[in-house]
């Protein structure tokens, strides 16, 4: 019941902004974070729990996103150190990472730290996709502010590392590259034109959708498909 409850909440409340009374709905939802998951021995329930908070993350205030980020940080970044975060040991590292990557109102420095963790863990257990890097280093945020964008120099480093992967088979790599190199018209956020040109060529050779290549070459508006991928709805659970 708890697992299905989380699934229904996340599905019906997403993305938490844009509809009348969304602020009120988020106020009603937030106490559940403080209570935490009740059936902590059920791994499927953990997955649904993380997915729910990822889906509504855009509707949470900066302070609440920081609360979630502070909880996730030790469980993710201090793996193997013997240190533990608060409460029972959570399950579902992949979904925890996707939730952390969806917290657009985290400080850019926190995103840089999380991105380094993703690059370290990708393909080595726990992180199965490059998708989180696309959210963490996105040039254009869905609900965050420009000052919370990861520095262009860091995004460039991430892009270079992703281009070393096989874009045709590496899950989420095409999406991540397009988000890291997307043109915004803001010189402080946009990557170097020469690098964007190389990224566009790699995306084309990998058979990426034309609209993803176009967003790297020129400034284009968001589409419904872009939002679906950014919110993580285009990916299967887990």
C-alpha cells in the first residue's frame, strides 16, 4: 500500500508547479518527508519513494530541496567510508542519484560534487546512466535560477568525459551531452562554440534526434519531449 501510495502521489502531483493550489499541495506533502518511509525493508517501496520526490522536486522550495540534498549526501558521497547518514539504510542508489540531480535549487558547488560522484560511479555499480549529469550540469534549468547553474568550465569537463563513451550504447549519454551544451544565449552559461561544434558532430554521428543536435547549435524553445526527459519520465523505473 505504501509503495502504490507513493506511485500515485508522484504521478498526480508532478511537477508540483504550474497548477492552482500547487503550493498548498506541496505544503500537505512535505510532512511525509519528515516522517520518512515506514516499510524500510521493502526495496520496491524505496524506489517509489525516491521517484515520488523526484517528480515533485520542482515544486519544493530551495530550503526543502536543501533538506533532501543534505539527507542524500552522506548516503551517496560517503559510500564505503563507514560513515552513515540519518535513519535506516536506504535502498536504490540509482534513484537516489536521479532525485539529487533533480534538485535544481541546490548550490552549484553541491552539484559539482554530485557530478564528480556520478562520473566516478557510472558503470561501476549504483549509477547506470549519464542522465543525472545532464540535469546537474544543465545550461537551462526547468525551475531553478541562473546563479544555480554549474560553471561552464565544469560542464565542459563533464562533456569531454561523456564524449569518450559510446554514445550509441551508453544510457542517457546523448541526453546529458545535449543538456550540458545547450545554447541559452547567456555567454556566462554557454559552452565554448568550438566545443559545442564538436558535441553537435558527435551527436549527429550517434544518430541523436535532430532537435537535440539543434539545441546545441542554436537557441531553441523547450518542447514537451524535452521536459519529459528532463523530469525523468522517459526512462523506465530503476
